[in-house]
């Protein structure tokens, strides 16, 4: 494993395998510690918020101090935070550690930025990214299954075992990262930057990120692009609402075991990955759908039906049947709604449109868990899936209105 690209592939796989081990078990663990549903929602939202805010901070830190040192720092801090998650019985510390992980858990971003420095030919970069994506999906698929079995075998202290195992995997990743050769021209040019000089630059990177995001929102022509961004937002919200409490929904409605939760999570990931792999074939079935509206209609309709099926499923076996169309509609929907956005924008605004779409997704990841947490606390966990149904159903309605508007415009 001396090849730098092979090391990067191993880091990507182990990183998401470790995350897959523990993340599906976080909401049940939070409940076991005594968190109400509002705090469980807050736990998810605070992670998403800090991920969004700290992305540019990590990027600036890696530019100033080097990508490899930054990767080593984030791996060490993330590994320690995961171990502490498994050892603490304090709700405040549990939530604080999730916030800390939101700040420092940027392994995928850093690996992606490291990759170009370890290839000789630029043509090799795209195949490398595809390999990294494959290992990423493999880690996300296997992790929840193994994590579920470990929890099942250790009913008393399973979460602690998982947390220590995750911390160990992060330590292994740190060892692998240390083997990466250092590119002197790219990695050490700002090595002498002091803390006094570094802190203001990092703060500026975060404030600039928020300022630029607001400016991009202002620049967009919402009258022209509002409809497609609304669809992107509806899909992001429906997805975020579903994922905010699906583990607690399975536990509450079907008394699902950790193993069952692990397999359902893996099925969602694997199905989505297969659909993304087949996206060219799927798009080939819609040769006449130039504005993507027909695809969007089918996606939102399938998502709505899948969510309704889950809501009325009398047992977990029937619920799993509807996981397949749900995962397919979400995975393909993310790509199609993004293509809808890009097809509407001119060349000069494509970068802005992509950033706005990403910001809408990030915003959904913060708002949805908080909202679902409050609703679950007041009215029960089951209501969350009906909110997701409403959002998906409204998406179907909006698509029909967009298509009607297009037909009216053509007649004129």
C-alpha cells in the first residue's frame, strides 16, 4: 500500500466505513442518554450547521498549513471525539462532541484536495475520483451492517464498543496519512505561519463564506429560476425530513433491532449508488425530455408513493420493499434537479447556481432535523414521515404547474 493513490482510497473507505458503523446508532443512543426528540433533532442539525460553516475554514487551514498536516489534525480530533461519544453519559457533552465533529470531520474534502498532487497526468484525475467514489459507497454500505451486528452482540455496551472501534479506525487512517509523501511546493509553503497570523485568516474565511453565499442568493434571478430551485429545495427538505428520524421511526413503530436498522441503512446506500451508476441509461429513456420536467415528475411521484407505502406498512418487511423506490427517487432526483437548475442558467451563472443549490441542501440539513424534532416531541415520531409525504406531494403539484406554464408560454 505504498502508492499514494492506494493510500487515499484506503482512507476514504475506512473513513466512511467508520462513520457507517456509528452514525445510524446515534439517535437511539441519544434517546438512551435521556435526550428528548427536540435534542435529537438539534444533535443532527448542529452537526450539519457546523459542517457547512467549517468547510471554508478547513480549506483555508489546508492552504495555509498544508493539506497533509490538516488531514492528520482532523483525523486525530475526530477519532478522539468519537471515542468520547461512546464513553460519556452527559447529554451536554454528547451534543458538544457532535458539534466538534461537524467542525473537524472533513476527511473526504481533504482527500479530494490531496488527490491531484499524487498523479502525474491530469487525465488520471477523473478515474481516481471515480475509484474514490466507489470506495466511498462501499464503506457507507458495509459500515451500518457491521455496526448493527456489533450492537446486537453487545446489548449492554455496544455503543461504547463501536465508538472505540471507530476511534481505532481513525488512528489507522492517521497512520496511513503519515505515509503520504509531502509535496514540498504545495504542502510547506506556509509552514511558518504563526497562530496570531493564522486565526484572523481562518475567521475571515468563514465570514467571507457566509457573505459570498448571501451575495449569490441576491444575484440569482429568482423570477426565472425560482421554480427549479423550489423543486431542488422540496427534494432536499423531503429527504432531510425522512433521514432525520428514520432510525427512531423504525425503532418506535417496528421495534427494529440495531441489525435491522443497519441493513435498512445499507440498502438505502447501495440502491442509491446503483441508480447513480445507471444514470446515463435512465436519462437515455427520456430522449424527448429536454427540460427534465418529465423525469422530475416521475421522481417526485415515485418518492411520494414510496413514502406513503412506508407510512402504511404494517411490518418492517413491507417497509423495506418501499426502501428501494425511495432510495432510487432520492439518488436520481438529486442529479436530475441539479441538471434542471443548470439547464435553466446561462454559462456565466452556472457556478453561482451550483453554489446556491448546495447551500439550499445544507440549509435543509439544518432546518429539517430541528423541525422534525419539535414535531416528534409534540405529536409523535410517526408524523415526520407524513411531513415528508406532503413535501414530495407538493413537488408533484409544482411540476404540473411548471409544465402548464410552459404549455401556455408556447401557445402565446
